[in-house]
C-alpha cells in the first residue's frame, strides 16, 4: 500500500488507478471493515488525525479530482462525506523520498512521463498535506 504524499497529478495511469484502489482499502481498514492491513505504517498519519475517516475521505476526494481531470470514471459515491478538515503535516524529506521512488517506477514503467517529470525542481504534495521541513517519516519502509 502506498498512500502518496505527492500530488496525484504526477502518477502515471497505472499508478493513479492503484492509488485509488489502495486508498479505498485504507478507508475500509480505518472503518474496521477488513482484517488485513490494520497495522500498515502508512495509516499512522490518518489514525493520528482528529477525524481519521474524514481525512481519508479528503485524500480520496483529491485522487478522484485528478481522475476527473484525466477523464477517468472513478466512482465518487465510494468516497463518503468530505468536509474541510485540518491538514496533515508531511515532511520535505518524505516528499523527496517519494519523488525518487516514483521516478524509479516511471523510468521503467513510463519513460515518457519520467522524461517529463525527472528535472522538476519542486514537487507539490497532495492537497491534504501541509509541508514542513523534516526528514523521511519514521513510518516509511526503506527498501
């Protein structure tokens, strides 16, 4: 499961579809609807939010918005209520780590998109997150 801190606009088509599916799985986990992935480290930042379900709904809403821009037909009814909520802090180190991880994926999976993004000096984070200086998050699994 990868719940990207990066803005979903950087993902290739398979990456965006996977993010949608994995975010829906994360929502099911947070709602107690599945036994798998309950201890997944990427869910920590959602669980630490004052309103975890609204946080994952906000996350899904931004993924859905990117799908609309691309002309995809992700089912908006699967998201649940979306409200204005407090942003989740994310670190510059985490964003940089994910950027390198994504570039590695794109280099083999989508060379054209890799060529488009590889020299980008500054990346945007997902709208749910508020960027602050800091290292890679402690919950990140290092390969």
